[in-house]
C-alpha cells in the first residue's frame, strides 16, 4: 500500500523547523541521495518542509525521515551499511500507508543502473574491507551460530509449521499466495529437491545444512536412511525432537558436524540454501566434497540463492549491512560461477536448473507479515526494538530483491 504525501497547512503562528546542519560527509551523502532519487519513483520527506525525489503522487511510496542529520551522517560514513542501521535506529521509516518492501523495490529494481561500476572499483576508499569473517571450520561455526542460534522460538514465530527457512514452491502465484498456502508450498519444495536427487526407499541420503529437520523427515518418510549435518547446536536439538516426533529417529542421524568432516558414500546429497554460507573461497571445497561423497550413479540436488554473474564480480569483497547484521561470511553464487567451479574441481555438471525467484518474494512477504504481527511475542522473548526493526528491514530488503529480479533462487540437479 502507498500513500500521497499531503502538504502541511501552516497557521500564521507556525514555523517549519530549520534544515539541519550537515557535516561535510553528510552534505556529500545528501547530494548523492538527491541525485540517485532523480531516477527513482519514491518521495523522501525530510520532515522540515522539503521532499527529495519524485513529487508526492497517488501510488508512490513515501520514505519519512525522522532525523535527517543522523541519516545522512550514517550514509556519509558507510553507504552500504548506513541505510539499514538508520532504519534500526528509527531515523527513518516507510510512511504509515507505505509498505516497506514497496518502498525498497524501486531501488532494488534500478540498483544496477543507480550504482555505477566505477563506484565498486573505488568502494574500498569509503567502505570497510576485510571484516567479513572467513569460513574456516571454526569461522563457519561462529558465522552459523550468529544467525541460527538466536532462538528457535523466534524462528517459530514467523515460519510455518514445517519450520522451513528457505524459499517455498507454490502451486501458483496467481492469485497471490496467502498464509494458508505456505506449508503446502514448503512440502512441494522439499519433494522437488528429493525428486531431483532420486531419493526413494533404501537410498542413502546426506543433507548438508539440517535446518530444523524437515527435509530429513521427508526423506525418511520415503524410506531413505538420512545423515544430516549442521553447525547450529540449537537447530540440531530441535531437529532431533522433530525427527523423534515424526517417528523416524531410526532412519535419521542429526550431527553437529562441518560438511568438510563428513565421510562415507551416499546415493543422494541434498543441500537447501546452505551454499550461500560457504564463501567464495570455499566453493571448490564444497562442491568437491559433494562429488567425493556421491556414490557411483548418485545425484545431488542443491537449492541456492543466486545473483547475476556480473554483480557477483562487481560486489566481490564488499562488506554490507547483511554481512554485519544477518549473515556474516555469506556470499551469493551465480549459476555461471557454480558451473566454473564444477568444471574445474569436480566430475559433476548441472543437468537441470529450476529458477523460482518470484516464489521467494512471496515466501518472504508471508514471513514478514507473521513476524510483524508477532512484535509483542518477539519482545517477550527478550529481543528489543532495534532487533525487531533489523529483522523487519532484512525480510523486506530480501523480498524487494527477489520481487524485482535482482536476486534469484533455483533448484539445481547435479550429476556426473
């Protein structure tokens, strides 16, 4: 939903507050934002009678700035991190009738043209570097714990009963999916992965990245024997409970183990949205391990969040808000990058690629609706307003990326 920003009617005794005094970096950031907004259909209300960007109009998102001095100071210090941090600090919001993802989508849609290649070549003059922790065996454990060990109860507030924290696969996107569709769509996603990997009764299955056990339970339900590995002790604990409740504990081993330490041979290797946490430096080791663990005739099925190859190259080694607050050590691959790694380091190749980016946009929308509706429950778990706004921004930010095609997600079947 969007709103039209109405001009304020002043009484004779009213005075608009004076424009804030910006420091040098703040003035530069404000000018950069003003220039960027020339090509974006968003109105930015600075709160003292000035509007940057497109003039207010029906159907146009409105960004309401509550503290322009603080906002532009943050953007001046750190362009890739300041916007999200400023939202966390309540220095700006979507206007009351503007949805946050609606507000962010016009920027995501134009990001390639708004941020010129020269910026990325010069980015380390203004952006921090070397802060993204490497995914060594110890580093990967810390990176995973930072996100997935927050609280099982917090994730339960916004995920559907399947506890699947990855893109669903809806039967249809027309009409727009609703909350009641989500669990069925998650089961459909899991079945598609298991089908791609050829999982059936008697299959020996390895899952890299357990989540909360849903895929392992699904594979065991087909009569497969499953080893599933995770670095999150919180996830492993709940996954074991759910496996036992499903009556398949005799078929499923849940292990807190790095994929690099896994041994054995398996008829199927499956991994859903885990490769994003591997890090580019370790993609060869990850795919080579998948290859080494596959028995002759075996197949792998991987669901991966993707970015275009030129964007991967342009943004490589950039430290962003997502790295700092959500996924330390994360790096999105492209299908081209995966293909290069497979050719250079494995005997595997992709025999099927199923894109499903719009499905993730709707998945994230439904998660965010549940998360926002559970604001009080999030607070009752001990998380403060800053955490709540951090996760609200994260879910809307990602939704905008998938909605506009800047991000994609696909299921890949790998075979020798």
